C-alpha cells in the first residue's frame, strides 16, 4: 500500500483537531474495551480510573501481543514517537484488531516549557487533549504531595532532636514541583529563626523525576506500593546505615495519598480506541515508561497493546527491557523504532535543530550524503533493539519534505541493520488510515518466533553492569568513574544493593553522554560522576556527564501562547 502525502498546511492545529473531535462517552469506551461498570470510576464524561481488581476477573485470559515503540536518537523537537504510538494503535483498530494504547502522563514542565504537550499530534491524538496535558485526574499532584510529605517528615525529624542520628550531609532527597524552575535547583532551607527548621542546603527536582513517580510506575499492587515506599532511602545515619521512609514512619501516609493514583486513567484516541494514560517518569533520569498495572490490564483486554518508552532505544527502551520487563515478568513481541529523515540528516551533520526556530534548509531539502552518514544512528539503534532478541520494525514518520529517494535509503539501511522492514507512516495527517502498512508489518512481526533476553544479569557487579550498557548500548570504549562514584559503588555493594538493575541517567540527544556527539559515536569514554540509589523503585542510577533533575524555562516558553478565550483553552500543542 502506498501512502498519498497530504499537504501539511491543510491540517488544522493539534488543539483545533482535538476540540473539533466527536468524543465517545468514556462509559462506552470502557464497555467496548471489555470493562464492567463497577470496574471504572468516572472523572467526568471523558476520562475514568480503572480498578486493579479487573485483573482478578481476567486472570485466566491469555495476554495479547506486547509492542513497545521507541526511536532513533531524536532532535530536540522529538521525532513523533507518541504520534506513531497513537497512530499505530488507530491503524490496528482501523484494520479490525482489538487494541489498547498505554502512555505516560506528560509533566507540565515540558508542556509549558519547550516541547509542549505529549498527546500525539494531527489526526493521531489522545483526547481530551487539554486534560491529557494538564491535570488529568491529579496523579502527578498526588506524587508531589507524597514526596514532599516525606521531605517534610525528614526535616521535622531533624528539628525534633534527630533520634535516628541522621547525618544532614548525607540527605539524598530534594523537594519537588511539576514546573520548570531553575531558581529552585539549589536553595538553602531553614532560614529565619529557631522555629523555622535547621538551616541546610537543599533543592527542588521536577515531580516526574521523583523516585515516588518511578515507584508508582513499577508497583504491581497497593501492598507492593506500600513496601516500595517504605524502602525509599532518604539519608544515612552517622554510622553509614540507610535511613528509610519506614524509619521516618511516613510510608503509610504516603501510600494513602497515592492509593487512587495507582489506578490507570482511561481515555480514548481520536478514533475511539481505548488508551491508558498512567505515570510519567522521565527516561533520561528515571526508567521512562508508563505503569506496569496499566499494561497488565490492557494485555488481558486486547489482542495488541502498544506502549511507548521514552526517548531513544538506548534510553527508555533499554530500561523497558532491563527494568520494567524484569519487574513485571512481561516480554515484548515487537519493537517499533521511529525514524525521520530530518533527524538522520542532522546526525549526518547537515544542520542544527533549535527549538522555537524554523528548521534549517539543509534538513528540509534532499541531502542523500548527509542522510547516509546519519543512518549510522538508525543502524545502531536497530542493533540495540535486536540485542534483546525481539523483532524490530522501523516506522518512517512522514514529513512533507521527505523525498522518495530519502525514504528508499532509510528503508535499505534499516533492513541492512536487521530490521524486519521500514514502513512509511503518515498517521499525523491521515490517522489510522495512514498507518495500515505499518500495522500489517507489526502484526506479522508479532507472529515471528523470538527469544527475549536481558542485556545483563543482576548478579553481575554494579561496575560490570554499567560497563556493559556503556559498551553495548552506547558504543563507548570504556567508563571513567570519579572518586565519588567509586565510593558509591563500594558503599552500595556493602549495603547489599549491588543486585539491583541499572538505570542510566544521561542526555537523550546523543548515544553518548555529550549531546554534541551525533550519529553513532564510538571510542569515547563515558564519564560517571555519581551513582544514586532508588531502593524503593529498585534500581541504581549512575549520572553520566551533566544531568539536571530540574529543567529551566527558555527565553520564550510555550506558556506564552496558552490562554483561555471564550471559555476554550488555546495555545496548547
């Protein structure tokens, strides 16, 4: 099937499409998905929470096919991974398959910052788009409240005599807020007088970087959530012993704040197929995947479940495989790798992408030499996906400036790298109808025999696991550890934490730690400057290069365009 390109200027803005759409009442979406009335809690007419008890009713039903969507190393604008995830689901629905989409809830930091919302785009969107990108059902606020309760409990304990002997210089956690605010990265708290607490240096992270968010995404039940929150390591005492949320007697109250947030949020695509939108950990800081419980329920209700991992295959997909699948016991049947001609030309040195500015002409005109050089990134990311033993299908997210010769070159390089094939996807302009060929290829790939495998075993040492990820996923020649990182490895090993998986924190703009190294760099040394423990979430996270857990706002943030006109939200994208 050949896709007939659509003039992009004829496509309304994302928000206009979403607000003009006919939405099906969420009760009907739930019923068509196979959910009973008593298994949902309504939040208005177009969104609902789904009770975890539905898993008991469906326990004997076989799982559907499990598809994870990832990408090449993106430009700062992203390459349409969410558009492809939603559009592929719509295409599967369009061709008569029972399908469920599982996505993360976007943080309001990027929504009001540079990137904008994350509901997809064009005619491949989750609706209501405004709810999706803003408060939804309040889960992110619940995460922030639970996290900040823990931080307040810690400072209250210090104030009231510090019976646990906490070393104030060993405290691991900051407070959180779900807004990009660089002024809060490093602060001093407790100023003002004796009754205002003990002065110490601290800071704020963005809420989705909180370990509480990572825990919510990985917890499989309320009991599991409670246990994980209790294991959160917040500081050390003066003898080097970990201090946990359980020690501070706050884990139970945190669980109470999160009990409703553990239920997935049900929404719909523009073509009325069901969507779970649940949890929102970042993939360059945390594991970057939506919740296990949403996937577990969806796999019992649908023949195909399409989920998305954050950023490129070296980040969110690797963490999907080595962390999320390890915890859940689920195994994917297919990887869909999203690529664009513009990003591959950028990786070939053709031009620089700057948010808020038009794309340079080098990226919108045919440039086969640059594209061929940039395909080194595509080849590496296909190889990264294949390292887990799962079939890979490449989705070429279509832009109007793409030429047939560019598409053919991408297709040839993808197959050369070991992909099942590469298929043009025009779901942004045409919805499900623009992704039929891709959907058919994914269905075929899911039927292929395969043998899933992890990249590493957890009984390997901390250093061995980090080195393996650096070499196999990133192409590094080796890893260089600061003395602080080496001390952390020794400390965490002595604490019995060496068996935890690894969640690498690095830039999403390069396979390496340096966003300036494009394409498929090799021979570089990956610097690990520190290693931190998310014991409740169940992983260690090395910090590679300069990583920030609180983004900042650009000179002209997206919020400048957001307003309310005649009762309608405008300016979201």
